[in-house]
């Protein structure tokens, strides 16, 4: 029973990390696309992409803190 609980605790952290990685990749892809369409707004697009990437990565920290000890 303990092994199942331990696996479940690690599983949600791994899924959160996977989702975060996919999210950051999509943010980077769309930021590059937006910069290609409007090079004049590159600075603003970069700033928003950094903020959104940090928010997406924050999900992993919540998953780690919620993990059963």
C-alpha cells in the first residue's frame, strides 16, 4: 500500500512538470511567431512570454508543496 501512495505522490509532480514543459514550449513558439509577425513589438512580446513562462513553471512548485510527505 505504501508503494502505491508513493507512486501517486511522485506521479502528480511528474505530470505537473510535463504540463509545465509543454506550456513553456507553446509560449516560446507563439512568442517567436508573434515576433515574426510584428518585429516592432518584440520587447513587449518577450516580457509577456517571460512572465507567462514563470507562471506556467510555478505549477510545478505547487505540485511539490502539495506532495504527501
